C-alpha cells in the first residue's frame, strides 16, 4: 500500500503533465506565424494562436489526468 500524498505533493506538476501545455504553445506559435504571414499581422496571430494552444493544452492535460485517475481507481478495485 502506498503512503498517501499531501495536498502540496498532489498539486506539484511534473514535466510530463506540463508537456501538453508546452506543445500547445509551440504549435500555436507555429500556426500563428503561418497565419500571420498570410494575413499580414504576424505578432497578433502568434499571440492569439499561442494563447489558444495553451488553453487546448491545459484542457488536454486535464482530460488525460482524469483518465489516469479513473484507470488507477479501477486497478485498485
């Protein structure tokens, strides 16, 4: 049986948990550069697409975290 984690230990993000957010920002910036080149507003498009990418990454990481919690719970049963 594993020792229980404290709340501060549960809230610590590891590199794997932040990977989705980082990839979202990177892909968003890349898409923003391409879109900005097409529309002639590179800085605006990079900023907007990076924010959208970060939001998508946060949502994706949250969904993956919930799936992992459900999987761990089912394995304990």
